[in-house]
């Protein structure tokens, strides 16, 4: 399911226009992104939580040349599924 299909399903479920559903989804995604950028954790009980994880600097290898390269430290978003979501996926 892509964003367009998700917006359509959301509009049908909420009985609102597709434009309203698109704005609502965009607002939710913007809020989650803003909070993660601030280093905050965003948790939806039962569904899961989003947080920022630090990835340490490391040495890698260029696959084309085989030369070693230094990969800088970075922050990456991380999602951990909640119990209700895990149960839904596993059919429980």
C-alpha cells in the first residue's frame, strides 16, 4: 500500500474527502518527523514507538573499488512494534 492508497482508505474509513484525509496524514507524519528531529520519542500505545538511534562511526568498504572508507556517525529513525500490532500481524 502506498501513500495514495492509504489516503483513500483513510478517507473511506473516516467518511471525509480525500483532501482532508491527505492533510490529516501529512500533519501526523510532520509531527512525528518534528519530534524525532528534536530527539523525542513518539509512542502510540499498542501500535509501537518511533525514536532516534545513534549509529557510531565505522569503517566501510567501497564496493566498486574495494577501498576502505570512513563512515561518519549518524542518527537514524527506529520503529519498535507494540504488542497489539505484533498480535495483528501474527493473526492473534
